[in-house]
C-alpha cells in the first residue's frame, strides 16, 4: 500500500496480448467464485481481484455478455481469455478481474470463496478464509441493494 492509502497499480494482458488491463485493486486479496456460470466460463473457479470502476482501465478487442440480471462477463475477442465479471447492481458496480491476467496475481492471498456449496468435490482451496454459500452470497447482494450493510 502506498503512503496515501491506495494499493499499487497492476498491469496485465490476455494470452495473445491484444487486450491490456490496468487496475488498482480495492484490497490486496483474491476471491474465488464456484458458481455454475464461472465454472463453465473458466473451466474451474473464477479467481479474481476486486476493482472499483474508477480504478479500472482496459483496451483491445473486448467482447461482453450479460450473463444475469446483475452481471456481465468479458473476454478477449482475439484469443478468448477470461477478462472480468462486472457486478452491475446500481450503487454496487465493481469489476472482478481475472487474477490470471497479472503476473503472480499481485502475490495476494485468497480471502473469500463464494458459491462454495456449488464447488465440485474434486478440488479445494487451502487456508482459513470466508466461505459463502449461494444463499449467503445472494442474500448479501440483496441486503446491500436495499441499503443495508454487510
């Protein structure tokens, strides 16, 4: 963290280099999502870094897909690399940027897994961190969109 309380900027790119991404993480941590859409989209869990819209910049051949009532997903149109999941709930917008775009994923620790009850039994992430079920995570979205705090 810098002297002014912000986290260092990370720069990364897709597999072919056509899309470049520059972000300043909200917190120096990784999150993983095990929902069916993320697993289908990435082949396993989406491991990501949260970024506020004001701290996000991307350029290149980007394709977007509205995947639910509250989110869109993006990938490189040239090579197909997963780029980000964007939460689109008014007042809660943020990017969940694929950690794989950045060398060493910023060396950040995994601090949260969501949709843990949807995770296949064949793998598990080690460590002591927050794990939320589908119901718990979606309840936190609903309560936040109604003005309550988490």
